[in-house]
C-alpha cells in the first residue's frame, strides 16, 4: 500500500504528469502521421531521458508508446492508410465506415477499443506477469512457425469473395518479404543487381505505398468517372453503451490475444491485430460484413494492438527481453537510467514497477480524453477539396517515409508499392493478404529453418511439440471450418439460382 501511495505521489508531480500527458498527445499525433510510428516517437524522446529522473522519463516513454499505437487508427480510418503498421487491420473496416458516413463512430469505436485493450493488458501485466513471462519463454522456433501458420489463416477470412486471388496476393507478400539477405546464411536473394535491395524491403514504405499511395492513385484515376462522396459527420462520436456491452466477447477475446502475443518476444502488435481480426471474423455473427465497415473488425484490431503495450512489457521488465522493437528502444532508455530489467527488478525496484503499472493505466485512460480532442482535428482534413487533400497526403507520405531512415530508396519503395497496389486493386485482388504475407513471412521462414536445424531435418519433431501441435490442429480446424462454410454458402447460392 505504501508503494502504491508513493507511486501515485510521484505521478501527481506536475512535471511528471505534464510529460506523461504531453507524451501521450505527441504520440497520438506522431502515430497518426503516415510513415512515422512508435519507434520513431520513442527514439526522438531518448535524448530527454539523459536529463530527466527515472519516473518522468518512463512516464514520457509510456505516453508516447500507448499514444502512438492508438494514433495509427486515426489515419487508418480517415485516410485509408495505417499511420503505424499496428493499425494495418483497422483499415479493413474503419475506412469503409468512413466512406459510409460513420467516420465519427469509427473513431469512437477505435478509441474505446484502444482504451479497453490497454487497460486489460495492464491488469494482466500486474496479475500474471511472471506466469506469462514463463509461458512466453517456452516458445521456440517450432512454436513460432506454428503460430505463423495459424496467423496465415487470416487470408481465408479476408478473401471470402475470391479465395484464389487472396491466396495469390498472400504469395506475393511472402515473395516480397524474401527480398534481401537470407536470415540464416546471409546470402542475398532477389536483389536484381540493386545494392539498395540487398537490405530488403522495409515495412513502413511498403505499407504506406500499398495502402495510402495506391488510394491516391485510385482516386486520381476515378477523377473523371465517379467521385466518392463522404456523407455524414466526420467528427467524433462514442458508441452507445448498449452496443459496447453487446460486444463484450470481442473486446475480451481480442484483448487476451493481444496481451498473449505481446508477451512473445519479437512478434509485435501488427501480427496480433491480424490474428485478432481473423478470429473476430471467424466467430462474429456479423462475419459477412467484415471488410465492408463492420465495427467488430475495428474493435478486434484496435483492442489487440493496444493490448500488446502491456503484454510486451512482460518479458521486457521481468526478463530483459524486448517484446517488440518499441520496447527494445525502451529497454535502452531504462539502461540509460541505470535500471537493469530482469527478474530482480521486481525485488530491487518494487516502487518503480508499481509506478510503471499506475502510469500505463493512467495513460490509457487519458486516451478517452485525447481521442475526442485530437480525432476531429484529423477528421476536418477530409472536408478539404479532394485535390488539395490528395496533394497534402502525398507530401505527408513522402516526408514521413523519408524521415524514418533518411533514405531516398524508401521513397522508391513507396512509389513502387503504390503502383503495385493500384494494379492489384484494378485486377480485383485484395490488399490485406499481401500485408499478411509480408508481415508474417520473415518470422515463418526464419522459425521454420531454425526449427529444421534443431530437428536435423526431421519435420515430425514439430508435431511432437505440444504447443506447436496445438497450433497446427487449431489451424487445420479453422481451415476445415472455413471450407465447410464456403461450401455451404456455395450450395445455398446454387440452390437459389435453381
């Protein structure tokens, strides 16, 4: 109790509170700018940690972390481009809601889902951190490979209208992910005699080009045909309490998926949002509406990716193993402060741990206020004349993409991905499977090859691992269930035509 009171007193310090809330607001703004992201937000704040005490530094970093993850949903909904890779799945249903005239409600759902996901992850972090950390350590290459295969079943969920084209798009994403150096041997693949391609394709310019720039090109191409008129309000509106209560299962399941995947080192929020989206589509009574503006899709994505914030801190704080690239930067910030994360951190710095728990809890609550304040700022942007809006978007995309690595090649990647995304749209290929394949490809390949080295080339060893076998069985059951539903829908459609 004394430690809790001490943490609250430190958090109540005006300077610490201002840094935390200011960091949260700045994180929302940076996350909403396409091409920037959580890693950049925290990296920019690292110099401040040299001159600040541990508590204010941690409060600032936690605010930037949670705020930037949430901020990606703003541009995902309003501009059809994920401000951060974590919000890639939010685009699938958030932007259709915007086109339908429910952009204000989509922002409300994203905010509520982000807060609920973040708060649940904090509670899990407080109650079950040691257990979750031990469970995460049990994941080796074989378990990661099985998890990646399970996540690939997302392709079935987001490609119901044309499964063949969805599979082709997923294979394209997997192919692009193999460009660059081999993760094990160091051999260079698919570089086409280009020095820049030897390093592979970065996630940020690829996503920005595939979603945002292709959308710009698509709108320009339709300029003389039919323009999309956005109807309704584009401000901010909280969903009714009755609708939120009716969707408690989606909130709870997505939060647990995000927290669990967050505890697995190296996976991150992008994969968790994809897995959560697929599971929500599988189990939702509104599955047919996914991809057309279904709130459950926004809830699943935003609840899961914000739940990762608490889950990723489990291995970071208790074991010194970063849960994702963002917490890897935060790990460095803690070391700068002379704090060594690990098992003894809970004993030697118990007051600091409680401060972190309380600060992360308050940061997530602050999003309930900052969301309604900052959301409409971006919502007003879509009321500008379309040529002006498209021009501003292209400039922001270029600045954001270039500022990540200060590499002009990233702009070329963005342009190529934008043209490729436009051609895929024109051919009727869904973009979501491309992202799924690109994001999960490196993890699946590396885990498979590492596992085969451990197993001395005997794949049956994978099937003898309990966790991996469970995930394999879950993947098979999901595919069988999806195939049965597809056959049932096809049969009903055929009978209807007869």
